[in-house]
C-alpha cells in the first residue's frame, strides 16, 4: 500500500521470520552464536527460550541459512503431535519415505539416513519450534532420538526452541534424563531500550528505504516505550506508523504517527 511512496522494495516490518532482517543486537548475536556452536560441534541437544515475539524463529532460520549445505535440516513448526506423527513429520521434512509406517521402520529409515550423512561428512539438525507445546510422551520420543549416534558424535543435533514455559517443563523430575542431555542453553531477553532505534533503521534499510525515510528520535522512543523490546510488537507498531505517515504524505515518521499506530493496534477510535 505504501511501498512506492517510501520507495521500498518490500514491507520492512513484516512479522514473518525472514533471516535477512535479523538485527544482531547483543543478545541476538549471542543466541545465534550459541545455536551455531551447538549444531556445528554436534552437541546433541540445544535449548533456546524467549518470550513470545522475541525472535527465536528468525534466529533459528538465520542459523540454518548460515550453515547452508554443510548441514541438512528439518524444521517442525507444529509440535502438537504424538511420537509417531512427529517421526513422520521429520522424515517428510528430510524428504524420506519409509517403506512402512510403524515406529520401528521409520526409526530405521531415519537412522540409515543419518549414518549416510555422517559418512558423507554432512551434519544433520532438527529444530522444533514452540517446543513448550510438545506432549510429554512426544518429548520423551525426542529424547530417544538423541540415542542415534556413533562412537564419536551425535548423528542428529536437536534444537528445542520455545517460550519460557519450556524451561519450566524440563525442570520436572520426569524429564531429568532429557535435561541432563542439554549442553547448550540460551534465553533471549527483549531488546534494550536503546537498541530499538537501530533495529528500526536496520529493517528500513534492508527493505531498500532511502535515507530520507526515517523514524524521528521521538517516534523511535515512543515505539520503544510501547513495545518494551519485543521485536514482533515493534514490527506491528512500526507498520501502522508508516501507514499513518503515508496518509499524511510525509517520509519522516513522527511521534504522532506512532501514537496513531498505537490506536490502531489497541483498536481505539481515531
């Protein structure tokens, strides 16, 4: 709607987890490095937690993009599956076809694939998003997948990415075996107040915005106060603020534009 007015190549504040828009604030760089280390060094289990909208999915996708052809990966976005359904979803994401649909045959198919990749020097990673929603028996199935290994290293690196409830769930005595196998952990905090302006500018430039398209200091400050460092909220508010600036035919987003965006987000009358 406003792309041509601002001379943008695409919408800069989409809430989809596009890794090219990842802004490397200090905490996001640390999260990225932890995941990269855990996968490349074949640590087996990696735990990534953070509040809703903090950028976990974007970081996971950015790590996979960084690994490229060195690592084959599967990404499970819907964890509300039983153990057999999870196995089927993993095989499907790797492009594998099991000759039979029973658990034993599917595990054999997955293990043969993992051994083949290990012999070829290719690492394999499985990322389970929203892992806090995994049913207890499915979480145990995930733990058993870590038994697929050689004498030297794990055949599959498993990233459990989820909200803080994931950490709480794993503290339960029934999951102590899984908890002990997690050797890399990181919790993503919200962006610092002073990082929000740089985050906004980064996304605008990534979308191709010219230098005269910007959020004034007071506008960026208003976004930071409202969103409290949560990237998804920053994106949603900035999108509405850009729309307000477009309506006013200005390429400088003001605090008034942000206030109008807050009204839109909150469903308040103009």
